[in-house]
C-alpha cells in the first residue's frame, strides 16, 4: 500500500518551519548590527522525509549607529566595511526573504512561518529588531514561537553545541566554515530534518 504523502501544513499544525541563522556585530539586538542572514526552507520529499529545499543568503549593512564589537567581529571574521561583501540594507534583505516566505505560505497552505534556529531566541531577537527598524507592519514569522535545535539536540542527541550535535547525527561539519550564516543555516537545517525524521 502506497504511503500517504505528508503535508507540511498538517505536520506542524499550520506552521511552516524556516531555518534562520544570523551573524551580528554583538549580542544586543537593540544596539548591535545584523551583518549576515542565512535562510533555508524545508519540504517533504517523495519518501516523506523532511529535507532542506531553498537557500537564501545576504550580507547586510549594519544600521547607522550600530555598535561593532571587536570581539564579535573576531569570532565571525566579518569586516562590515569591506566593499567586496556587496552588503545590502537590512530592509532590502528582509523584504526579499519575506516575499519568498509569503509565497511559500500560500503554496503550502500554512498560515505562519516559524523560525527554526540553533539557540533560536538569538536569531529571532535580531530579526525582530531589524523588522522594527525597517518599519515593517507585519512579518511572516510567528512573533514568539520557535523550534530550537539546541533544545531538540539535547533531548535527541545529548548535545547542545551545533558542531557536536551534527557530529552525533553523523552530519559533516567544517569548523572553518562555521560562523557564516549560510553555512550554519544549512547545517541547522540538516540537523533539524534529521531529528524530525527520526520521530
């Protein structure tokens, strides 16, 4: 008997999981700049396995007056003033991301996106601060619900650090590419899919 195809809208009760990772110039979303944002969408494949689907990545210009913490920049290796980043304003980056997510909400029948992140509260806080600065009246993401892979990994794998959790899940991880929003979002997506597919 052929297995019924899973519907992402019913699997997550109308919420569309979207993986987000941000790199920033510090730890305070009110004062520190958003420098990179990586996004990975997810869909079920023909075998009912949740898989990463589309990837979006933007270098972002720190907002005017943003604090640039040297320690944070040393960790990420990002030079916010490097013209070769081809960074765009945060409003433009969010507009592009939100437009695609809203299209996916229509396509999937979901009513709201839910942010999936590793220590998701951090990514959501910076995302919400950027939304406020950019003057958006609404955003496709749920305002407080998240799906946190650090918490899920603690339960499923006994690990909370991203590099260790993906290793426990037998997912490849290059420490030299860590702290890049595109890479971390992709690995977080693979980890989330691994955990969902196990259950």
